[in-house]
């Protein structure tokens, strides 16, 4: 079980160092770069939906959501539902940036 502390919501949260707005902006920029690289490598896809969601997904994954990349099946983790599947590159890029898997896997977008 991951280390816990109390959040403003009064629920357990994984202890993570605070992330500044400036750092969030840098993370979002890296995520956008990864989105463009994934779509270019796949030679398919539309970047607009993913690029427009980069800031909110960055804020969620790096400042708001209770997550533990070392324990992705942690029962008390927050869940993220992406209803527009054509924007999955932003989700994959955020997961890789957060440490859920190696960024090298991003090159496999749209490959079986």
C-alpha cells in the first residue's frame, strides 16, 4: 500500500511532492511533444483533441489525482475516464510521463 496523507478531500492520497505551475507547464509541453511524435510515427490520427486536452490532463495526473505508478492497481486510486478515444495519445503520453510505463512504448501507437 502506498504512503498516505490526508488531502483536502479528507481521503487518503499518495504523498507526492508539490508541483509548481511552472513545472506543470513544462510537463504539458513534453506531453504535447510526445503527442506530435506519436501521431507522426503512426502516420495516422488527429492531434487537435489530444493537444487541447494536454493542460487539464497534466493538472489531473500531476497535481490532483491520487495515483501510484509503482502500484497501478491500488484500490483507492482515482480513476480517469477518457470518453473521446481519438484523444488517447494525450492519455498515453501522460501515463508515460508519470512513470506508468517507459516512453519507448509511445512509438507503438496504432500498432498491434
